[in-house]
C-alpha cells in the first residue's frame, strides 16, 4: 500500500477566516520549507504575503517520499519526473504519483471549501515547479469532484505533464473542426483535456475521442476550468527551462480563462524562484483581484 501523506503545514489567519490558499512545494522540498521560503520573500511594501492578506489561511501540503528512477533514491516528490530536457522520456513513470497526489490535493480542496461553508470561490490553489505541475493536473482532473469555479490558480517555474500529448490532442480536434469550417469551442477543449487527464490516471475513464464532443453536454463549460490563472517563470531558470513554462501557458490558455503570464529574470535560486519583490506584488494583486468578500 502507498504511504500516507504527512499532515499539511498550516499558517492560520490573523483575523476571521475568509479565504484559503493551498500551495504545493517542488521536488525534494516539503510544506514547512516552502512556507518558510515563501514568507521570507517580501512585496514592495516590505511585508510578506500573509501580512498583506490577514484573513487568509495558508495550507502547505507535503508530498510523501517516492522512488526517483533518475536519481535512484527516495525523495519527497508529488510524482516521478524522469527528464525535463525530454518530457516524453519515460513519462509513464509520472502516472502513479499523479494519481495519488491529485486525489490527495482534491481531498484538501474539498475540506477547505467545507471550512468556508461551501464558498469554493474563496479557495485558491497553486504551486512552484513540480508543485505547479501537480496543481494544474489537479484542476484538470477535478470536474467530477469539484463542480464549481475556485478563486484562482497560481503557478511558477513549472511545467505541464504530458504537455506534448495534450497539444497533439488539441491540434487534432482543431484539424477535425477545420473540415467543417469551424473551430473547437473552449468547452470542447475543456472536456477533451479533462477526459484525457482523468483517463490517464484512472482506468475507469475511457480515453477521449474526436466523436465524444458530439454529446449533449459538450456545450456546457466545466466550472472549475473557468478558474482564473496566473503563471510565471524566470527566463534564466536553470532547473526548469522557461520553454516548458511557456508550453504549459499555451495549453492552459486554451483550456481556462482568463490566464495571465509573467516572465522575469534575476530571481534567487538560479532563476528557479519568484522574482522579489515584483513577482510577489503580482501574486498579491492577482489574489486580491479575485477575492470575494475580503
């Protein structure tokens, strides 16, 4: 049996709880370490994000340890990513971890929505590096369990697992539509991507086909895939090439809306971090602009 996930690190709100954000760490990190690094970074005002959003609850889950085929050792990671120079190489290794981690994060999302009396729009999700990759897949797989738009999705210095396959599916759908002198709708793309991701991690779901969107529900938007998104990446990131972040943005832009993209240079960690303070100002503006009732 798979090991259980450790309990998340919680930074409680300083005032009455109005919002929650769940943030996922990168590979070989953990929730408390990510929280410490994030809260030591400042906005232009010279304050960390929690002080700017005193009614927010900050949830930092920790992945369980899993075997890395590349490094030949156990490490704390949401899934096993073999290569970021060729993302198709041994990509099947990602499936088990994505299956476990997506289910875990969906449990956390459902719990935080309950704590806020069902106000899904007051709950946000995000992550950095592999945490961003996991957050994106969580939202893509959430249609059945969370039939609501959430407040927002933020991701930095990350990528999208199976991005090449998703781009191929979207291109094939577009070519199919061209024969009828039409274009696929946003909702068709949403269901195509959602069904592909669910089928990849859950054998109970059939893989998508070109014909599936002729069904009566193809015109209905997937509520959680109407969630606003903010993505960013350092152009000098030595760990995750910015091209992978750009590819994730291209796919997400076809699935969700609105989607913001930010590039920057000179961040700490050899570019594999959020630019301080500009990047944190951008996050703060995004979270405040999407907040409901506080």
